[in-house]
């Protein structure tokens, strides 16, 4: 059985203002299947539709056309939400609760048994045991990211959806995240992640999809980019060039004196 | 049910640890104490003035707390995205919203209880004899707070702007205290306006039902009157909560 199945998925946003209607396409006609135990990376420029795709998988958005299935169940459904662990790009928590309290709260919602023991184990796993009684308002970004990881793993989900998991992390934290992802794969978890960092994606993913202007323009397996002379970065840049709304910064690579190129 | 209790519990904890909550309770207690000054000017009835001002202050500050908190409850969660990590768990939106609403009410009632204790202590110092009507008056105020909380929650989900939601809630509160006047006006006007005023009259709860302090001197407040008042508040509270749930169910994030 496939872990995640997206079939002809389209999401259009319609904004009505007075007598005008503006229609923006988030994602268009995405068809994608992710197998059990696979690590799949979704790459794209800002605004390409990565987060929209993730929200459609989680049921935070309703598709305009098409459908999403997770482990054979239609999204949204209780069964799907029991199987998924989600790590948002920027995790936000109730700042007046402690790490211990917030995990017990989430654990209760996910119907976990023996919750005190489970919370202790997960806090120990992410290295936050010593600060478990500290309020989340006092946590650094790195610590909040660890809490976010903890909550995503607390209920032992089969499928993990990680939105930009290394965004804003320092190199040590990135290395730890890479190690975590590798461990999760070894445990047979399915991981769907979105990222900008091509260098990280090509190290951990089995397969990658490239989004450009809401469309899935290419999917490729590890051996395809491994054998490509420019690696995954070159393939990505070739696929998305011209899809950004912004113009390129005009730096000519053959000129060594940068001062002549930057306007006064 | 277990999840509703869990959400309510952690909402309560989150609310009472919020500094804004302490500030509001502090101001409420301050006004209750300040009513001593007014009581001193009260001539022959200092106790009555202390009683009225104290009960009004208690209700007013509870109203301000529930109004602002209910409006920001979901709006702030949607903007800050704390809601994502809840609704991506096996929790229905009904469970989430009801749990958050009950937790918020519990926190406001905690503040009301503290203010009421202070108020009773002051009344006792003035030689007041405790009567059963006092806790009943506070209970009815608490029920009014619950109704306004549900209304504020509905407006916040409907309008998606904190300013307009608070404005609508305040306007609704004012309208609720002029329910009998709206009914009287409806009896004096033509057909179209009469229908409109009738709709407003039935849609907006008569908040005067919850003002037991206005009937303090009435000798026999019966159990059935209290029961009807509670039932009335329960129906309106449930109605606006259901409307809020209906709007929330179709929201995308």
C-alpha cells in the first residue's frame, strides 16, 4: 500500500473583493505516489507550492480538484491524523506552558497511553530533559525546534511530514536533523519533507520532486542526480529557471571587480 | 469528552499564566476596593452602594476579559499558527473549540471568584449580612459572561478581524440590555421595521434576565425563575457556540 497518494491535486485560491474576483493557483494537477519507508523531498522556489502541498496532505486545506490518500484513507480523516507526525516550518506553541505540559497536551490529543513515561522518553531523546519544566517562552529557536521534533514523534506515527526541517538551524543542528532523518528511515518510517537546501535533500532523500509555479515538473531518484555532473542543484536550477516572478540579480561572473557592477 | 477536558485544562493554565489576566483581575479588585469611597458618599445606604458597584465591577471586568480573550483566542491561534499542531492531530474542530471556550470560561470564572471573595470581605467589614442572593447574582453574571463569550467567539470567526469582532460584541452587549425597549419600539412602528425589530429582539438575548442585582429588593425570587434564567442563558450560549462551530468547521488554514 502506498503511504501517500496525490491524484490530480489542484488548489485554487479565490479572493472576492467588491465586484472583482481574483483567482490564484496554489498547486495544479499534482499526481504523486510515495511508498512505505521512502524519504521524499519536495523542492521548489519560494511560492512554488511546497507548503500548500503539505497543507493539502494534512487536511489544513481542501483541494479544488483531485484527492489525497494517506495509507489508503481519504484526507481528512481521524485515521490519517493518527498516522501522521507533522513538523511545521516555524513551530509555534503556547508560550506559557512548559515543554513537559505541551507534550502531555499533544499526547492526550493523540490518544497515547502511559503518557508520562512517553513524554519523559521523548524529552530525553531530543535532549530537553533538563529543561522540561521551563516555559516555552524562554526557549531558544533551536530548543523550540527540538520540542517540535518531539511532538512529531510522540505518538510513533508511520508517516512524517516535515516542512523545511532545517530552516534557520545552525550547522550542528542541521547535522543532528540529518542523523534523525536517517534513523527514522532505518525504522521504516515514511518521510515527506520540503526544503530549499538542496545539499541536505540530496544527502537524505530517496526521491525528489521539483515544483515550479505550482506544478510538479519533475521527479527523480537518487541515482539520477548522483550520476548527473552538476548534481541535484544543476537539475533543480535548470527546471525552475524562469519560473520565479523576480528578476535575477545582475552579477556577471566573468567580472572580478564587484564594485563596478553594483549601482551607486 | 476526555479531549475536551484536556484542551480546557491547558487553556485554563495558559490563560491564568498570562500577565494580561493578572492585570485585569488586579484592576477588578482595585475597583471593588475603590467602591468603598463611593459607599462613604452613599449617605444612609453605604452597603447597597458597595454591593451594586462591586457586583457591576465584577461583571464589567469579567466581560472585558472574556470579550478580548474570546476574540483573540482563535484569531491569534490562526495568525500565530499554534492551531496547526492541534488540528493536525485526531481532534475534531468541535472538540477543539468547545475545549478552548470552556478553558477560557474557567479562567474568567477564577478571576470572578477572586473578585467576589474580595467584595464579600469588604461588605462584611461594612456590617453586611450574607444572603443567598449574592452567590445567585454572581452565578447569573457568570452565565451572562458565558453567553457573551460565545457571541464574541462567533464574531471573531465570522469577521476575522479583532477590532470589528470586539466592536460587534460590545454593540451586542449594549443591545442585549435594551431588549425590552426594542420590543416596545417594535410595537410602535410600521410592518417592515416591525419585522426587523422582532428579529433583533429574538436574536439578541435579553441580558437583563441575568441582572439579579436589579431585583434585589423583590421579596420572592423563586427557584423556577432562577431555573428559567439559567435555561435561557444556556440556550443562547449554545446557539452562538453552535454558530461559531459552524463557521469554524469550514475554515481553511
